[in-house]
C-alpha cells in the first residue's frame, strides 16, 4: 500500500501551528500532522502531513500561499512499519529520577529510576522534546527540595507524561486535561499502560472552563507545557487556582519569551523559583507568593 507525505517549511512557531491546524481540515483528511523546529538558528519550522489517499495538491498550494509557507513537497511513501522505524531511532530519556522509554526499550529501564512508558506512536510529549524534559527535571528538583504531597493539575497534558510522573511519586490522585479529545484518549491509554488507573483522571477541557478543574482546585502544583500565548492567557486562572505556597511549572517557552512570561505571572501572584534552559527552550518553576500581612 502506498501512503503520501506533504512537507513544507514556514517561519515562526505560531505560524507553523496555525498551518498545521488548517491542514487538519483538508479533504482527504491527513492521518497525522506534525510540527518540528529546525534547530539551526534559522527560525524555520517544518510542517509535515501524512495521507492514506493522495492529497489535493491545489488545496495545499492555496494553504502554503495563505500562510506564507514554502510550496508543499508531496511524495509517495513505500509501505513499511513506520512506528517500528521511529521506535528504533528514539532512545530513552533520563530526566532526574524519571526514565521515559518506549515498550521496545523495556529491558533498558534502570532499577533506580522511575519508569514512564510512552510509545512513539503516542504523539507529542514523549520526553525527547526540551520542554517535556525540562518539566520533568524541574519537578525532580522540587521533589529534591521537599515537595511531597498536594493536589496536582496537568493543563494541556498531551500524552500525560507529567501527570503520570506526579502520580508515580505523590500520594494524591492527579488531574490531567487537554483541549483535544484525541490527546485525552492518548493520555488515558498511557495511564492504563503505566498501571495508573484511578491515580490519574483525564478530562477534555479548554483551559479552566471544565467544572472538574474548578471543583478540584486550588492546586499545590500546576504543570502547563503548552505555548507562550496560551500560557499568558491562562495566567489569571493559574494564579487563582494555585494554592498559596504552591508552584506552577511552565514550558513551551522559547528562551527569548521567558522574561515576558515571568512578568505576566509575577502580576498574578508568583515569584520566579527556578529557570532552566534546554537548547532553545526555557522551563520556569514559579512559586505562589504568601499574602502580605497587615
């Protein structure tokens, strides 16, 4: 069986994700769309779409023109086991006490690490991206500093790797949410695959709109590994829903965007606790200020 790919490059992260969203509405529908940063300092991002039927070249040409992207390169893909190929090339990731791995590497889990099973077929949040790794390392640092219990929320959970990391080491159950129902299905499958049923609850929610998120707060720790714009938009809600003395771990932030995000969160009751950089990405650990007496 022949499948098809359509690849282009575009300048800027926000533009790349907007183009990816537009591709999802094409007919025939893509079986998958990926957005990848080209880490050469050029500022370019690759947008890749995969189709079971030959894509509409005219529609793709219109999209590339509207979004000011390079013309799409459409190619035939010979039939092969792409998931197995990706798995062979995807090495496990160590992030503090955590070890993120695919099922093909189950025999490589160190005895002294906390395992998190995320298969390559499960999309974004495998731990290989600097934002996910940064969040896991930031969480590990909080644990080393004495954080040991409390309510935890993972907003924009993707594969739920962060929620599962918390559920593995903390006594409370963890709430994970995502705006994308497909991501929530993936998250739930990962929860089951890691034996965490009943420890992590996955819900569809746009920000804090879902009643389940409001009813469960305030939280002692909020993970939000998304992008700068939604992080800034969520700042008031995260500020209100984080308990005094609690923390927020934020990522999906390009290094040059970090100061702006810090400033917005300071306006919403947070202090900068820690800042860590992995290649082009910054992860922030923010502490909720105690109220001033008087």
